[in-house]
């Protein structure tokens, strides 16, 4: 086998390995993680500002990312042990990403998917999502994401479910 052919095979193999590891270059690799805040467990939350998809029905799709801390990582490992689930990789669990659907008119949020990743960005596990349509709750990460994703032009106050009942 000549040297040029061998080099071509190595380059094709490396390119295939890159695509397998990271996906095809393009929109999937272009993210703009903007900080939302910390939750009650002191975990950091971000949203992908570059890839928010506004749908014609007043809904929006957005990726949220939660960076877990040591306490949450240890809790997840213990929970997996208690439920007799594999713990491989969860000692390195660093973050989860979930695709969320927000209804900007009804002020609701629904999680469509959630995936766990380790410190190297390697996929650990996709988690099951049950029925989870929820009204946006005040002073939560959901409200922060709602305020960032649902622009004022999408939200007509007369169309949004009231956050607080009228006093009168």
C-alpha cells in the first residue's frame, strides 16, 4: 500500500470518528449558551440563545442546560445505586441538556427530552420523559427561561393565563 493511500484512509477514518463523536459540523455545533441563573440546588442553568425555534402557534423550542454540582452528582449516583441502575459514568456526570417546549401565550413549559453528559461531553444516558406540562411558576428557572425565550411580541397579556388571581 502506498503512503498517499494510507494517509487518505487515516484521514477518512479520523473524519468519520469526528462525525461519530460530535455530529456533522454546522448548526448542531453552533450554540450560544446564555446564563439563566442558579436553582434551589445551586446548579447553574443556561439556554441556547442561538437556536431558539419560534413556532407559528406561539410556542417556542429551546435547549436548556443544567450544570450539576458535586452534591447533585453524588445524589444521582446514590439514587442509581438504590434503584439498582448502572452507575458507570455518573461519577463524572457534569451536565444535562433538555429540549423544552414553551407556550408563550399560555405560559406553560413542557420537557420533550433530557440527556446526561460527563465532564468530557460524552453522552451518558437519555432519560424518560413522562407527562410534564406545567404552568410557569414565579421565581423559577422556568420563568427566567420564559422571559428570555418568549419575546414581548409573542405575548399578548390578554392571551396569557393570569399568574395571580385578581383581588377584586
